[in-house]
């Protein structure tokens, strides 16, 4: 089964390329794999029938079907039409010239057109020697030195309440190797929302704001915390090589305090003894019901004796409440700079536990 489509002559190709190069939108549409109606109309106006008509198609088949075209020819025509819808360069290739050759010829025409327009503009701007023109306006050096009389900058546009919808990368086309369209969509949405938050903070404080530098793991936890879809969570756990339970712990910690809370979950360290001594004194002074519960101290962690509850002291000077769940310590509440307040809230959380 075969299908023949006549190619364009050199004269027709020159007319078609001139019509395409005359409008920048035509080139942009072709590069975007689109065949706009305006391009077809401009080509027709230049005497070139770009889209083949029924009379231009010549199907040939060895089947005994006497119909014209036969069912095989009709199926091939439909398949060709689908390919042309997806990529207009397929049509241009069938008409006689490949994509790279077309782009090279269009580039040459654009360079020639730009040079011609520049020459015309230069010749038009040269004043006649008989009619000299005096310069008008204020010299830039004088205006810059004065720095006065300049109009104020316009007010910034209102900030949207949320970022716009991300682009859709998942299409009917097969994805490139190593590229996951769904992951790109999530990252695009995340970047847009982060940009909106940075802009909102900058407008509120009227000061520039620099986003914090995160490690790969910290950024993965942040994305999982801000995009709680199951498929996103599972994909991050797989890509980082961490168990789901470990990522879930990290996400819960992140929601209680970002990088500082994540460090409290993952790192143990020894605070200055004077800091811990002051904390114990505050705990004894501020405890409402007599003596506070007995605590077993290890580095920056105070575990309540006889209970599955623990306080962890962070490098940010706050106490983070933790509870044991299925044999592992999990963050279970908001931190507090006062150890007595943090411990009281921690014990209330245990009393309310079913």
C-alpha cells in the first residue's frame, strides 16, 4: 500500500518561504509544531496550495477492492492526516524539503530582510545637508546629574491569592527518556507558589528576600510536605531511597518548623551545660503542680520516665515535643521556647490519647 503526494517546485518553494518569513508568527507556529490557518491562506495567496486536496493524493494498493480509494488507502489517508496534525514538518517533508533545510533557508531570508530594513532605516535617518536639524530634549548626562523631575515608579500590580495553574506536560506524545511529565508539572506548580510567597514577603517588608539554601533531602521533604498527594509522596520516597516511614517522620517534623525541626528529628547534639541548667531551673519554678515529672537526659533529649514522651532541644532555642509510635519517636506538636510550657503541653497530648 502506498500514497503519493506531489512535491512543490523550486518556484513554489520560494513563494512559500517568502510568505512564511514575512510574518514572525508563522515561524513561531511551525517551531511549536502548529500549522495555523493564516499560514495556509498566505501560501494560497502566493499561489502555493500547501495542503493537498483529494485530487493530489494518489493511493495505490494491491488488494482486489475496486473502490477508490480502497479501505486500505482510506486508512492510510487517515493515518497521514493524524501525523500532519501532530507535526507540520511532516507535510513539508512530503512536499519536498526537510525541517533543517527549511529552517536554514528561513534564517537566511530573515537575515537578508533585517539587513535591508536596517539599511533603509539608516538612509532615512540621515539628515539632508541643506536642512540641518537641531537636537531636542535634555542631554542624558545633564538629566542624570540633576536626578530631579523624574516620575515615580508605578505601583506594583495586586498579588494573586494563589499561583496560577501549571503547564500541562502530559500529552498524547510519548515522553522523552528520563523525563516524567507529572513530576515536571508538580515542580512547576511548586516553583510558581514559592515565587508568589517570596514576592508577597518582599512587598510586605519592602526589602529583598533571598530563599534559603536547602539540601537535596531538605527540598524533597519540603515538596512532600507542601504537595501531599499520594503519588508525589511515593515518588519522592523512591527517588531519595528512603523508607516511606522515614519520609513521613521528616514531613511531620517539617510542618512543625521547617529545617530547624527537621534537624531536631535527625541530629542529636550536646547543648552547653549552662543552657540545660537554666532550663531545669525554669522547669522547677514554673511547674504548676509541685515537682515536675522525672526526666532522663541524654544530650539534647529529655525523656519523661515511665511515659512515651520526650522533649528535644533544638539549635534554635526551642523545645520540640515527641511521642513514641510503633517503637519510633515522632514529632507530635509545636515547639516552645519555655521547657515548662512545652512539657505541660506534651503531657496533655498524652492524656488525651485514646
